[in-house]
C-alpha cells in the first residue's frame, strides 16, 4: 500500500499552463486556481475501473483545472485513514470508492464538512458534501452484446465479473440483453471472482467458461481476455479499451468515461452548490459518459448497421437499455 502522506503521487498542472498563468494579473490567477483533488484508489490505477477515474483526473490536471494527488492499492482496513489524511492535507475534493467501506467513508465525510467527496457507491448521497456515482456503461455493453450475438458459433457466451453488486450485475445484464436481442437462443455462463482485482483468477474463470462451450467472453474484470487469447476465441472489454493490448482477441469495448461525472461535481463546487448529489446520470451515453468502441474489421459487416441504429437511438433518447440490478444467473 502506498501511504498518502509518504508515498502518494502528485500530478500538477503542466508547465505550459503554469507559465501562462504567471502572466495573468493576480486576481485572475486566484479566480482560476486549480482545485486540489485527491484520488483514493482501492486497487492499482492499472485496474480497469480505477484507470477511468485516474485518466479523467490526469486530463483535468493537464487542462489546469485541478491539482491531483493519489494513492493506490489501499486496503479496506486503511481506506478511511487514507481519506482522512488527504482531508487533513488540504484536499478540497476527494474521489474514490465506498463500495466496501460505506459506513466508514460516510463517517469521514461527516467529520470534514468543508471537503467534498465524490465516491463510487451503491448507496445514496449524504449531506451536502458526500456525492455518489455508479458505473453506468450498460448501454455500451448492450451494443457490444449485439455485435457478439452475431459472431458466436456455439451460441454460448461467458461473462466474468468481480462481485455481484448492483453496478456489476447491471453491466453483465446489459451485455446479456444485447446478445439476446439478436440471438434469442443464446446460453450464458456467469462467474464472479469475489474481488475487484485479480487478473489470474479472472483468467481461470474465463478458461472454465471456454471449457463449457463459450466462444465469446465478456470481461467485466481484467484478466478475462487473457483466457480468450490463450484459447484463440474473441472477447469484449469493459470500461477501458483493450483492443491494442489484445489486437487479435478483443473486438469491442464497453467504454466508461468518468470525465462528465468529475466535471459535474467540479461545476457544482464552483457554483457553490451542494455536492451531496447522485452524479450517476452523467455516465449515460447522451452525456458522453459511456460508448462502444469496436474494430470493424473483426466484426461481421451485417452486424454493424443494426448496432449503429440502436446506438443513435440511445443517444437521441429514443431507446433505453433496461437497468437490471439483479444478480445474473
């Protein structure tokens, strides 16, 4: 674990941005002072979910909107302490994940009312300074499922998830709905690995699904595509783009963008509004919060047009992917 006070990493504004700011009159510099943001990551920032938060905050730092520090690989037993240390050190906004520490995280927020918290959570916002968000890339997962349904030879689809919390369930169910829309006779194999970051365990779960007949895997967890690559089948990535890492294996990705959520929370702070909000809606496709990426050369041509039609309808608000939080079986 990297302790926030000792081994944290700091990402500042770019030198060019600092140089430009130094030429401005003092009042303008003060008005545009970057917000001090801390990221508390339970998993390494290489983990797919954490990487999306990390990338969005790096980009905001490059634009000069925030000063960004972070710690990664924080165990649940140390998580509240890490939040407190960042608050004590002057972080104005703390971004992280409360899924495994809901009570403790909310207690910290109550103890630091002047600090704003924007936390991944299955619960509701609390007070004026504890905002929440879910990971809603189920729309993109649905579109990936539409492509996958046209590509399978066996009609058996595997999905490897972390833990059956609502957001993970919704994502796998979204993929499943997309498959079923074009392949009503599909069979689905679902496994949860019991943790948010264990690539070898995800790989093993994927291999077991392939042994049971799956010829396409949906990797809600990193490591799933390794199983697909090893056995020469295709896979779908989630949250981030795995196509370059697995060029012969991953044909589509259900991308999630944290940027719109971060931007909404920072805008509320700038306007003096409460940040005790549910920011999940900014993850919807119409807000730029999620979308599909795919490699056209790996996908049957006749599968693309129907998917693109649904994609356009989602963005226009004319089609809604069902939100199903039930544990898939």
